[in-house]
C-alpha cells in the first residue's frame, strides 16, 4: 500500500484529511477463536449504519449525569462530576443501598441538588435509565458488567463513559461499536492516563516532530496491588482478585496503550495490525498469600493463573512497534512507563527516584550522553487543558488531577457539542488487547491479527486529544 503521511500537529489542528475519503469495508478484523467460544472478532465487521468518526456530541447547555457503581472507584469520582461547571448528578445507582444513600447524602451535604437513588438489586441501573432523562452515564462497576451497562445507557438515549475496560471480549467490543453507530450516542473509555500532564505534552511534542519519525513506544500499568487484592473491603466480593483465578491476560492494557496510541495517531493515520503476548509464571499472589494472609481467608481456596507480568507487543501499519506491560502482583514502584522513541530522540517518564522527572534526549541538544529534563520544554508543549484547568484539577486530588481533567473535558465537549477526544473506535482498540493477549498466550505466544474497528477509516488524518483550546461555557 502507499506510504501514509505522518500527521503533524498543524495538519491535525487544521482539520485536514476528512474530505473526500471513502469508508473502507471490512478491514482485517480476524483472530482465532477460543475453543467452544464465539469468534474473537465477534462476527464479520460489516459497516454500521454510518460511522461515528468525527461526529460531535449533541450539544447540551447542562449535562445531566447518572452514576452506576459507587464502590471504591465510582464513589471517589462522584463529587468531581457534580462540581464541573454546567454538570449535575441527577441519579446514582448501586446494588448496595447504603452506597447509593451515602453518595446522595455526600452530594447534598456539599450543596448540590440531591440525586435520585436507585439501589438494592441488579436491575436498579435499568430502572434509573428508564426513569431519568440523562445526557451522560458513568459506569464504574466490576469489569464483567461494563458491556451490558454501557450498551444499556446508549439504548436509553444517553452518552456513556465507562471505566476500564469498556468490555472484556472482542464480540462485546464490536457490539458497542455497532450500538454507538445505531443510536448515534457516544461511548468512550474513561481513560484518565491520557490526561496526565506528561502524557499530553509527550503527544504534542511527538506531533510537532521533536522526536523525529517516531518508531516505537512503550507503556504499561505496573502497580503493586497485592494488599488491596486481598483486602475484602477494597474490591467487593473480591471481584478483581477472582479474575486472576480464571484468565491469563493483560487486564489493564489500555492504561499504557492509550497515551502511546495518542502520540502515534493510532486510528488517525496509523493502526495496530498485530498482537502477540508473553507471560511470566503466576507466582507472586500465592507467595504474598503464604506470608501475609490468614489461613481462614477465602483466598486460600483459589489458584492463580494470570502471569505476574504480561507483555504485549504490537506492530502498526506504518511499521512502528508498541510494547505494553501489566503487573499488579509483584513488589515494585508504581509506573505507567510512558516512553516514546524516534529518529531524533526519545522521551522517558517514570524514571528512577533520583531523577527530577520525565526526561528527553533529543537532537541537537544532547551531548556527552546526558539526559535533559523535559521540564525545559514545558512552556512549548504543555497542553491547554493543563494551563486552563490544571490548578483546580490538582486541587481535586484524584490521581494528581487526571480524574478531574477527564471529567472537566468530557463535560466541556458535551456542552460545546465537540467531537470526543476518545471515541468508541479508540476505546475498542485500546481494550482489544485484554482478550487478545489471552488468546495469544493460549496459542503459545502466537501473533494474531488485530481488529480494525474503524473499518479502514484509520487512514484519515483527524484531530484527537491534541486539540485546539476551547473555553468552558
């Protein structure tokens, strides 16, 4: 095929590449099926009624929000949704009645209108969707419920923002793509890492050519969760630890992949074509249990099958290589890795504690094999979201401000009727390695073809998260 031009920041912000392009049909969404299961592709990727690429949100002056799932994650995000200018939390839902009441009480106590409560059983979320007119539904339940609840929000006439992953299987991801196209409502992955200050600046620097022709990227989710995984109050009914007993896969592949995909313009001039995975032996959780967990704990009936470190290697159409890592079972400092390399230099984040932070090594500035602090480029590549809302984001405290910035930008995009930074095609692409890594491992580390959820429209150069500045109404 002909060489695809690398999109520059100026090209993207100028809106080039959208006119006169035709939707390509059924592009390369294959992959072997697990024994006795539906095909990994979820069937033939036939074109939907009309693509939602480049389609803006339906504009709303006030964004009415409903929350599904009010546990550790959902409960912590509730106040942020309520405090964004132009947003109201109109309904809250959790299968546990006390959580719904606690969040409603908290919001009312902070001076917000008290939301309607839905609670008590696993159909409560559907009652909320049937009875309350909402513009945005936030889903923060255990992973196995994300597909059904995100789809239900779309069918109820709302947009949906779903915690990681938006679905756990390939057929479910295709179903969400088709449902978005059918309903003309947006569903997006609640990927807060894409709104990190360094991640955004890295993408802008990449688009501006600071690293030359970028050839590879490296991201991940390396987080010692052992104590939380065995804490029965952290993950209700030990749902998250239970996944480690049934699946060997990269559960949080999108945490590292999303920011790298933004910098490489995946689905905006390039696409992922293949995936293969490796995994180490599943030893660390059992070792931790042996040393620190009482014998009467329910985990002693469990056998862990997910490798401690699961690594995915991706090729792209333009010949780039992307590596992601997932490890929540081993003793190690927190890292999302966040590294990018090209013909004229490289960027590294999450460097050793003795370093001052993210660093770069770029021509013509380097000398004597010395790194340079990325802070030196801050004024040039800092994203407008951080210069606009960064102070209030940091004050909010959620993961250093990235939670609030994600919420702020989502509400702003709906209030202004903008195209979402992260669309359903990005969301499906970033989540596909979750099940595909398991299938690759099942086949001994086989290289699998990667689904093209855009159905060929990845060739179009279009704006992504490296967006032009907009004021909140």
